[in-house]
C-alpha cells in the first residue's frame, strides 16, 4: 500500500501520538519512514527599526540555537521511539521554514506517498492566530494525509 511514510512532528505531546501512529503504520506495512520537524522563521523584534537591529541579531542567533537544540531533542526522541518499534527512521530538521511548507517539500524530496501528522484541532480565534499546519498541508499538497488527534 504505502511504501514511504513521512511523519511530521513539532515535538509536542499531541504530536507524539502522530509519531507513534506513523511508526506503527510503517512497521505494519514494512514501509520506509522519514520524520521531519521544522522551526518557524525568525521575526524581527521591530521590523525596519535600526535601533533594534543589534538586539534583533543577538536574539535571532539565540533563537536559532534554541530551535536547533529543541529539534535535536525531538529527533532523538523519535529515533528512540522508532528503535523500540523496530523501524528504521530517517530524520530531517528544516530550520526557519513554516512547518507546512517544510512538510510538503520534504515529502516531495524523499518520495513519500503518505504524510502522518497530528492536529491540535484548534478552532475560532486560536486557529486564526496560530494557524493550522495540518490544514495547510491538506490544502497545499497532493499526497494523502493521515491526521491523528
């Protein structure tokens, strides 16, 4: 059925359910599995304000380091989960890219034929403010998406 499953995670507790579901499916289907996590692009403190540029550069560098460290933890946790399931897992970290764009790009690059991801199920104002990565992947891609809640 599916030969290459892309599993997307943000490292949250809910996303761990998506990781577990994706790994279980990969194991059951004997499919190749790739896991992706991404970090949002840096937003300047006060865009275009010269007096904030030095602070912005310092904060941006700290943000990048923190995001990379968090991604390493997410990927290590996923590798441990995969090893427990007996699934070989490739991992990819995409820095400073919207998660939905990163998921769709990595899916195309690795030849995935299914995307597995969790959804927080936000609605109303929270959805408007925070967006929905699952919705963006569903509407922006052509691959089947298994959404775990």
